[in-house]
C-alpha cells in the first residue's frame, strides 16, 4: 500500500510536467492585424482614398516647375536625341508648328516629358515615366506605350491611350480621354467639362474629388458635368 501511495504523487507530477510541455508547444493565437486587403469592402474604399490622397499630393509638384532644370526641345528629332542621350532632366517639347509629331521608339520609364504643342497632333508607342500634356492640337494625342503618370492639364484635348498607365490625372477643361486598351488602376478627374470613354475589356474606376469612385463599364462614356453614363460608340 505504501508503494502505491508513493507512486501516485510522482505520476501526478509527471503528468503535470507533460501538460506544461504541451501547453508551451501549443500555437499562440494570431495577433490582430490590419483589415484584409483582399476583402472587397476594405479594398475598394481604401484604394480610392489612397489614390485620391496621392493625387492631391502629386499634382502640385507636377504642375510647378520651380527649381527644376528643364531641357527644352522644339522637334521630334531633338526629343529623340535628348531621350537617347542618357540625361535625367525633365524635357519640355514646345513648338507652335502644326506638323504631326511621331514620338521616337524606345523605353524611358524614368523620363519626364511635357508636351506644349497647341497646333500639333502626337502619336507614338514609346514608354515614358511622366507625360504632361499642356497643349495638343485638334488632331489629338494617341499614345500606345505604357505611361507611368499622365497629367492632362491643358484644355480642349482629345487623348487616346492604349498602352496602359499607372496613374492618369485630368485637370484640363474640355478633355476627352479615350481608353482603348491597357490597364488604368488610378484614374482621377476634377474638371466638370471632361469626359472619360472606356473601350478596354474591363470596367475602370474613376476617382472624383469628393473621394468617391464611379465605375465606368466597358463600352460606356462618363460625362463629368451630368454624372451620367452613355454608350461609348
């Protein structure tokens, strides 16, 4: 009997030790983190707000050239030469000529080019980091290369994009932007007289200055002044 009494306390101590070991090995509960970005109710509103905040931060620096050392060119040949020269300075292409401008081929994802061509049409497929459209002729601007950031700041412009852009900002009056193909994750417009035409294969979200988003389905035109969707063609 004494032997049994001596063994039972030892067994209890051993079992307690094993339970403590198992408890230490048990996985701890997860630490609460930020909302799941994949959750629709979180991601849509957050993406719109984040894109709007970015636009409001970037637009002043895009429109203000103070302190920038800018290289000015007056022809497509001059633009090609500067782009191919390895410089990093922003470029301003300005000319009153009405000649059509064909952009040079190539990939220049780190370059900023401003186009002030109030009488000329612009076409081209080169990849550029930042494109600022200050003036475009009646023939319009058709870009088929990928653009990092596009700012349409001039007025009365017809713009066609088919290579995609990371960010598109429209501030100029009477601008008609047609998205032919490509992806446009950030599309912001704050001018009431502008229109967005979506001819891509998917819906795009237009971000408005009040922080809301408007979905423009494929084949639809969104008119800022009325807030209405119409057939694109």
